[in-house]
């Protein structure tokens, strides 16, 4: 028998806070497990995001079978109540969308995401390396961030302000899940 674990996909632009939020949710949610998109190497994985967006941004280009396999493994574990997906696509990938109960988009302003990414990924970078990265972002990478705001944000069930403090973001997600759990319980009892 397959477990009825609730699957929550959390999306945002790069450095928008997905992993930090997922890790904090895991601490607060009983019997929660997480899967992180960046931990996988997918067949068909896009290397040039600028060109991918220019070609129409096909979210099915990635073969997400390894992620699906792990989702099914967690669903087969009757002790898991929540599966938290650190996952950028919301409902846009046909293979994974069937499993998602809630898609939450963390709407982090691009300047905050950029600052976080530089602080996280370029801690030991030289000034020239940072300038080169900023130039690349402006010429090529920003289009992929904008694609997420144009496509993934409106494709999500809930949008949360990513400029808020971590505790407030986690509190809002917990409230969403609590409200939806109560609604589903009431529907089942009617």
C-alpha cells in the first residue's frame, strides 16, 4: 500500500532560499523527509539556460526519473508524513507534477537572491571574478531568473514573500499546511 504522504514542492530563483527553508521545515515537521533537486544529475540537464529560455523553456527536457524513483521510495515508507521537495519547477515537469500536493513559490527579489548567491558561492572570489560573474548574469543568466518569475511563480499554489525573515516564511508555510490539512479532514468527514 502506498503512503499518503503530503508532498510540498518549494521553488524559487537560485539563492532564493529553497534549501534553507526546506531544512528549517524539516526541523519543525514530524516525520518529514526532503529531496533536493541539486543533489541529482539528470539526463537532458540544461547547460545553457539562456539558450534554453530562448528555445521556449521546455521543463520536460530534464529526465527526472531519479527524482521520481526517490519520491516513490519515500511514499512507500509509511513513517514519512511529508516529503519536502527543494525543486524549481512547480507543476511544469509532467513526470513530477502528478506527485505534488502543494507548490509554494518563494518570491525573493532578484537583488536579494543575487547578493545571497555572491556571498554563498563567491566567498573567496577576486574582484575581477565577481565582475565577470555580474557581467555574465546581466548578459545571459538573468533571463532564466525572469523565466521563473514569468512561468513558475504563477504556476504555484502559494506565493510567499522571500524578503521576509526565515522564521516568518516557515510560519506561513506551516499555516498553509495546517489550513489545508483541516480543510481536507473536514471534506473527508462530510
